[in-house]
C-alpha cells in the first residue's frame, strides 16, 4: 500500500461560520497533488458541534448526550467531505478502526468522524488512535500556527513552540480540564496516545505548511512532536 497519513481536520476549518468552500477546494487540490499517498482524514465538529452541545447543556442534558451530539456532527462533516471528493473517497463513514483500514484498501482518501462514544474522547483522540493503529505519521490541521506556551489569541506574549517531545507535550495537554467539545490544539487523550505509540505528529495552521510536511521539507512551519 502507498504511504499512509492520518490528518485531523478541525471542524473550524470546514465550517468556521459558513462552509468554507474556498478552503475546502484548496484542501482537495492539495490532497490530489499527493497521489503517491493515501489519507485517513478525521473530521472535527468545530463550532457547529459546540452550538448544539451548548444547547443540550442549557436544556439540562448530561455530558454523554452532549458528546454523542458532537460525534454526530463530526460524522456529518465526514460524509460531506467524502461527497466532495467523490469517487476517490469512501461512500460509507466508518465507525471503527478496522472498517477505516478496510476502506483504505479501496479508497485513496477515507473520511471519518469520531468512531464511537468514549468518556473524555474527541476527534483528535480518534485521529491519534488511528495513526497508532495504522502505524503512520499524524498531521493536525487546525486554525493556529502550532503549539504555543499559552493561548495566542488571549496572550500576545505567548511563545511559539516549534518542537517538543512526546512526554513534555503530554504534560501540557493533561493539564487541560476535559469539557465536551473542548478546543485545544490536541487534547490529553490524543497526547497520551501519541506519547504511548511514539507517533511523529505535526501541528500546522495552513495548507502550505501541511504541503511542506507531506513533501518532506526539512523545516516545518508548525510544531513537530517527536522524541
């Protein structure tokens, strides 16, 4: 099989407010450029999921119900992306890792959302687990350049971190209190899996940066998590 990459595509990139058709067109063009590779793209729920989950919270529903709603939105996004890519992508959204792997045998690109409900899990956690299962590298395409010492949108003095070890990253991530629909570059579940499986991970904020990673550029415009 061709080299496989797992990509976590944040819901904030698919639907920041409305569906970002310009970004998605460019995303497809980039994936098409790398025809020598295969991809599993795990779609997040983003703001769309958080809106529904917040409503459920206000209506008195427990965290599990909120999380299941978020999972449904990630699968909605996955189905949408698969239809965008057409015949080169899967026509069934997988709900477990084995199915995702089987679909990868027949399709160059496989889109999925969260695979199943699990306490304190997110689509990033799903992507990390898939990367471990498939024994491949992992790209988290988000809406910030990479990892910072604190939230750069709130702290102008936040320092960018170009490279960090697996264990050090996990120490940062696990300090984040879990909330259904939480927003952080990668959550503690994903960080734990990355450290446990020693998955080389790239956090990037643009398609140009992701292209550089896929081409094997020596300098990454983002954050590299490795040993």
